[in-house]
């Protein structure tokens, strides 16, 4: 079974080809037009998708060595995401499915971040149901009890900013370009995580809050810069390490509580922030420290990609969960 998958929910245009759940190609065209604006400009994102989608799909098919006539189904991201971006991918997927007379499969982007763990990869185990998944991305921060492929319960989530936003907004305060998350990670590697102390928000249960932390960092930086104009430059590594340490502590504390409350010790992470080296190391350590079995996605399946859309497409194909061409893109969808 060959699935062509298309992902265009935000600012990356991506296409992948999977054969029976194994990735044959996974192509991402990043859009750097947004860098100068310090965030994604929706209108520019949909225009860039429009330019990129045909070549990206061509390259994905060529790299996989698969002809269009061999495809079993077309999977695409239905949402959540930016409407103008989603529409480019869905229109293309619909047209191609009609032209090739193959099934069309609509995929929830957040389910895909979780189910990326089911892509066949040498050296990577697949979780068994039920397991806990923490989705940490640019738009979401959730703890999910995953009972089956399409039976998921959100048991905790952010009440304000997503953790990816916390990284990106902190980076912006430090004068770093968008998206700043990977840069904070890079500088943090050279810094002392205990150089500066930030207080963690007090949020009951399994929910999160990150907007207070952002404000705290802003005031901290402003105060120090007023005393030493070179404060950021002189302390970049330590500031980034301290911010990252605080964020990881917030995440891991909630995960521990989720394991305690559910009794489930299989813990997976997914979404762009699961690329972060600090969270990856901390989760690995948790195997020995807390006796968890942890699932850390391969780096290329952390930030937005189409392979994760393809694996959901494959599972839906096996269960004959198809959509007709009237299926609508949605800026917001529940899990
Ligand atoms: P969503 O999946 O919620 O719809 P999205 O698709 O825009 O949002 P992703 O592509 O999954 O988000 O993740 C992007 C986020 O991941 C950005 O906020 C980015 O800064 C963050 N990120 C990527 N790499 C790292 C890293 N190494 N450390 C910290 N954050 C990172
Ligand atoms: Fe995403």
C-alpha cells in the first residue's frame, strides 16, 4: 500500500510517500519569508505553499521511486492550522485523488504528531495501547491518554500559551530570529541551567500555563539590561539554559503527575518541541529514574512533516476510513 501524504497546516510545505507504514521519502520546504516578521504571516504562508506544493510532491514521489499510478490513497492535513495554508494542501489532495481515482483521507495534525511513533523505523519501538503522549508544539501543549489509534483523551492542556510559543517568545525577548526555539536549545547546551532562577507557574492538575513565565523573563531581561546594556550578549548561554531548564521542569512535573494519576508508565512525546535536546535527555533519564518506557521521535518526525500524516493515512486506509471530496478544512479540530 502506497500512501502519498501532504502537510500544509502552517508554514512548512511537506510531502511524503509511505509503503506499508515505512517512510520512503519525507520532503519539507521551509518558508523563510516569515523570519523578518518575527512570526508566521498567514497570507504569505498560503502563497508560498501554492508555489512549493507541486515541486515538493514531485520530489517526494521521485525520491520514493513511486509513480502516481501506484498510489493507493492520498492523505492530507485537514486541521488544525491556518485556513489559507490548509486549503492549498486539501485542494491539491482532492484534485489528485479524483484524477487518480483513489481514496482521499483527511488527517488530524495533532493525532499525527502523536502517531508518528508508529512509522516503521529501525531502532525505534512502537508504544502499546494505552500510552501517554505529551504533545509539545508551536500551537499546543497537551497530555493525551491514547487508548487506540483514533481513541484519544486530552487529560491536561495549556490554559494560555503553548510551550513552543514560550520558547519562541523568550527567544524574541533575547533578540533572536523566529522561530527561536532551536536557537534557545543551541545556546542552552553551552550554558549553566541554574545560573538564573525563574519561578514555575502554579497550575492545578495536569494543566499548563506559560504566559506568566514569558512576562517574568521579559521583566528579568529589561531590569538587567537597564543595569548592563550588554547583559544579553554576555549571558546568552546561561539565560537560554535557565529558561530551558525551567520549561523542562514544568513539563516533566506534569508528566510525573499524569503517570501517577493514570498508572500508565509508557510515555511518548511529539511535536516540534520534542526536537529539544534538553527534553529528549530528560525523558531518556526518566526510564532509569522512574521506570518509565519512553518514546522519543526520530528528529525528522518532531517538527511539521508529512510522514506523520502518512502513517495516520495508512492506519485509516487499513480501517477503510475514507473521506469524500466535500470534506472541509478546519482551523480548529478536537483530537
Ligand atoms: P501545532 O503542531 O501545535 O499546530 P506547529 O505545527 O506550528 O504547531 P510544530 O512544527 O509542531 O508546531 O513545532 C514548532 C515549534 O517547535 C516552534 O515553536 C519551535 O520553536 C519549536 N521547536 C523546534 N525545535 C525546537 C528545539 N530544538 N527546542 C525548542 N523548541 C523547538
Ligand atoms: Fe505541528
